[in-house]
């Protein structure tokens, strides 16, 4: 489980542990991971291991893969992700590189590391956390939306490739959710009304993940309607409407 030190990842970890799963929690903040791990262990009695690592670096991803060399990983939840709010031309270069490295490269590399074992055993699953931002361009969070469109496309393709082999693949697409995400993105008051809770999003994701079904679940009825708008609204108009919301 990546990005497990808070927000949606922490809630997904809690939900998996409530179902009896042992966990490996990954994020950068060792202290927060320790606190989450001890709380989950106390409440659910499952084994929880923490692996602090910066997944925006190649070394960080290597460390996680190497540390789990002898561990049977049945489920990968690739949840860690960051956004940046503002016009792309003003986005700092290092933030661009980190965002692509975390949202795309780490997710792909971890999937490549653990999916083959799941397929060989004929059991398990990969849940990626995309976003409703994946369904249309997101001016003022241009790169973020593009990384989530990547995650959605990648996950849907894997869903088809792995069908009928005992492995569940799902992209969880939350809409605006009350976590630390917006502070980290630099858009603290952005889309404040009507955010879902992380617990609610995790419940929707885990329910869909536990059932056979399609490659994608959008969290929340209103988000599901908005995420399907791209089917009916011309792309240019959709992009202008998206810009008004994102700004
Ligand atoms: N909140 C929303 O409105 C929303 C909507 C749609 C999709 N999402 C997606 O949901 C996922 C979880 O976000 P959230 O809302 O729960 O945000 P969050 O509360 O900010 O959590 C992000 C998690 O990712 C970890 N992380 C960040 N950078 C990392 C790095 N370089 N290496 C390893 N871990 C890193 C953070 O831990 P550390 O800081 O300790 O590393 C934290 O555990 C993300 O993929 C996000 O894009 C969020």
C-alpha cells in the first residue's frame, strides 16, 4: 500500500486490515507510518510492516521492491500521488519531474514487480488510485490530470490483459476528497464544498475491488455523473468548463 501515511491510503489500509489483511505501508514520513501502523495493529491484530521510502526517486522504488523480495504480495494498492495547482508554465521543474516519477513511474514499476507473482499464483489484485481528473483535461492542474489519465488508461488496459486469471485490477477514481492533498497541491480552498471523506472513498474502492466487475469505479454519485460528462459534451467545451472549476 503506497501513500499510507494519511488520507485515502490510510483509510484503504484501515479497511483492508479490518478484513484481516497483513499490510506493508509505504510513504516518506516514517513517524506517520509508525503511528498508522500501531493504530491499525492495535485495532485489528494484523501484522503491519512499514517501509519509509521516497517513491519519486528510482532508489526509493528499488528499496521497496528489494525489501519485499521474500514477501508474498497478493495485493498492490498504488495510491501515492501528488498534484500541483497553478498554470503549467509556472510549475517548478523539479516538481514536474517528481510528479511524473511518483504518479506514473513508481506505479508502473511496482505493478511490474508484483503483478507477475499474482498471475502465477492466480490470485490477488492491483488497485490504482486515479481520479475524476483522469476523464478530461484539467487546466490549472494540467500535468496532474494528464498523469491520472495515464493511470486510468494503464489500469484499464491491465484489467483486460489479466481477465479470467484470478487477478482483480481496478482504478479507483475519487473526486474531491478531504485530505492533505489540496494543501500539498497549493490549492487549499480549491473545490472545498462537497468533498467526500477519505473513509467514504476507501469504502467504495474496497467494495468494488472485492467484487468481479469493470476496470473503474468512481467514488460518489455526483462524481460519477461528472466523470461521464465527457461522453456527451464536446472536448473543447469540456476543457473550458474544467478550467472554470479548477481555477
Ligand atoms: N484528495 C483528493 O481530492 C483526491 C482526488 C482524486 C484522487 N486523489 C488521489 O488519491 C491519492 C491519495 O491522495 P490523498 O488525497 O490521500 O492525499 P494525501 O493525504 O496528501 O496523501 C498522499 C500520500 O502519498 C504519500 N506520498 C506523497 N509523496 C510521496 C513520495 N514521494 N513517496 C512516497 N509516498 C508519497 C504521502 O505520504 P508522505 O508525505 O509521508 O510521503 C501520503 O501518504 C493520490 O494519488 C491522489 O492523486 C486524491
